[in-house]
C-alpha cells in the first residue's frame, strides 16, 4: 500500500479506538466530567498525564526546532523536563491535598476572593487558548500532508474529532482516551528513531546512536559529520550555541515555571484517589515522558543529517518523492534564484543565496520518508502526531470548559445552578472553545513549539507565583496575589503581543529588552509577579486565621494519607 493508504488505516484505527473509549467512559456527572471521579489508577494516570503533557510541540515540533537550532534547542528539553520535576515534587502533592477541581478553584479559595478566582480564570483562558493553538496547527500539518487536504481543512477535521470525545467524555473520557493515545504516540516516535539509528550508526538504541560513529566504516562520529555538513553550507555548527546565555536562562526558567503552572497538567493530579497516588502517578508520568524526551535529540540529529545530505546541491528534477509531496503542502518551497535548477540550501554564513525554505514543524513527520523507511512507518508517525496533538488539545479544552462552567458560573455568578445545568454549560463552553482554538490553529503566531513556549511564559508569569506562595506563604493575601497575577500576565502578554503581532519586524535580539526573547519573557513576568505580590501583601492585612490554618494543612500532606474529598 502507498503512504496515503497506510495513513488512512493507521489514523482510522486509532481514531476508532479513541471514539470507542470516549463512548465507553463518557461522563454522567460533574465529578466525572471534571476529575474522572478521582478514581484513576496511578499507572494509567501517569500514561494519561504523559500524553496530556507531550503535545504536538513535543512530538512534531521539538525535534524540528533542535534540528535547526542545534544546541540552542536544548532549552526546550531542559525547561520542559525540569519543569515537570518541579511540578511533581513542589506542587502536585499539595494541590491534591487541597482537593478541588481546578487551579482557579485553588486560587479562589486560598485567596478567599471571587476577584482572585475570576483573575485566575482569565489567566487559565489566556494560557489554554495560546497552548491549544499550537495543537490545532499540528493537527492541520499532519492532515495536510498525509490525507491530501489543506492545513485549514485539516484543522477543521481535528476540531470535529476533539469536540466529539472532549465534550462527550469530559475528564473521564479524556483520561482513558489519553492512555490509548500515549501508546500510539510513543510507539510511533520510537519505531522510526530505532530504524534510522540502525541505518546511520548500526546502533538500535537512538540515545546511544546519537553519539556513535557512522555505519559507513569511516569511523566518523555522527555529530562530527553533522557539524561538518552544517559549516560547509554556511550554517552554524550543530553542537555550537548561538543564543545569549541570559536568553537561554530566561527561556529555560520560563518553560520550567510555566510547566509547574499549567492548569491542564495540574488538574491531572486531582483524578487520582489521594496524595500517595498523586506522587506515584507523577513518577510514572516522568518515566513515560523521559522515553520520548531522551530520544528527541537523536531524532533531530538524524533528520538534519539526512536532510542536508539529501537535498543540498541536488538537481531539482531529481529530488525524491517525499520532497514533492511536502512541497504540495506549502511547507517546503524551492525558489531557483540563479536559474540553474540545482537546490542551493545555505545558511547566513554562506556567500551563496539560499533557495530553500523549510517549515521546522515537518522534520519529524518527514523524517521516515527522507530515510526511505517503509510506508507503514510513515503512516504510523502520522497517527502518532495526531495522537499527541489531540490528547493535549482535549485536556486544554476541558480546562477552558471547567473554568467557565465551574469557576465563573457555579462559584461566581450562578451559585444556584443545578449539576445538570453546570454539565450542559461545561459542554457548551467546550464547543465554543473548539471553534476559537480552530481559528488560532489556522492563524498561529509561530511554529508549534514557539506558540507553546509563549503559553508556558504566560503560565509562569501568572499562575506559578500564586500557587507557590499560596502553598508556602501564610502571609500572602488576596491583594498581593491578585495584583501579582494581573501585573505579571499583563506585562508578559504586552511583550509577546508587541514583538509577535504589532511589530514583528522588530522581533530580533537587537530590539528585545536586555536581549530577552518573547519565549523567555515569562521569567521576567514571573519575577515581577513575585515582587509585586510580596510588596502589596506586606502593606495590606494578613489573611484570616482560617486561611493561615488551611495553608498549614495543605503544606503537611500527612505522610501518604487520604486526601480531602473532592467537592464542588
């Protein structure tokens, strides 16, 4: 069978499984819709958390960014994995001990204020919509190449699928669907990585093949060969870093703190029975995440090496079929500037003009075709990319729907609403969120991983300080927390909008404040949040004694005893 036929088979079978699981595990109560009845076993919750966490940015875009950025791309590896460790050790057990449905629920009750709850909802919506835009973009890219439709049409198809199982199943349906999606995405990521590692280095373990010698008998190390190819074509050496150290630090810190403040990941720890299970599921999730994240640098190096050796200085009339296929999507473009019919793929350090434009988001998806792997592997990777994007999109849409239905309606504006009415509101909100997410997927502000990095910056600047101080500071009050979230989010959002939307021509290191990129500005927003919150709290009355006792209660998980009941 050809690539498209295999893709239809792989995607069709996986989608049938997802929909079947969603129907089997559909939610019938708000407790099931919001937190899966807090009854998910730690192992399964770990797999669901990993799938929720490893979005299209992890599966599709991260290795692509590393392939083009080289060592500088390590900020995504360090930030995202380090951030998950921070979340698992610093926040997850305490938030589970608190035992509410959502992050705005925690903020509203801990800071004894409806205003704080509303501000937290606004932050959750900002973060979630920015994040979900990257997922829908990833869905569109996969569909556009492998199913022969445009990127926009691919986004519409993805919207329909997510709408079905997110709106029907709620957290219960999403959780068990994400277990299946993790199995698909990790198998789809590892199979081509293992194949290509064997082809290039003879080593079946990609993590070891990454640092091994080439299988051609030359004794040359893969990375030395890649450095040489890059330098010859005017690119910087793959293993050399070009980013300023301050920006590397700020991006890494923003990704770490943003991870620990992501509402759709935090809510995962409410779906297990208690604190012991929350810690256990965090450990399982870290293991499942590490399998992909330790493979990504190898995939990046393999893809970059194969790309440079395949298309550079190749006659356009003789390019492989994969090149033509991706060219039809508009994600690869050849402009024959000198009219010689030969592809000149060069970097800024070359005197020869570059004639090839490549979207970084295609590298993982195109990698099996570039390496000439069997067609079923190509179809499998397409199914894996969709699994990664759809699993995270569903989790984010649930955060949006619960923020609107539970935190705005039930806890703020319509406390008398019935459980059935709240459930209907949550599903309507999820449906509207799918439409908005689709729009941003069609009109994204950057590559998938870059869009997601912006969401992490917003989370770092808004939620992370409020959650950390809410757990570890009895003196932090509602005035300080609200002021900190508003200032941190506003500053970070302004900086991002200024350089990404209003003045993209100024989005260069020469114009950034202190050389900090929009992807890293969340760290500055976070520090500003901490400073404002602490300053305002010092000038205003301390929280009520009941709140201070609550902080003591949260901070002492009582060993691994049962958590408080999850209640509305």
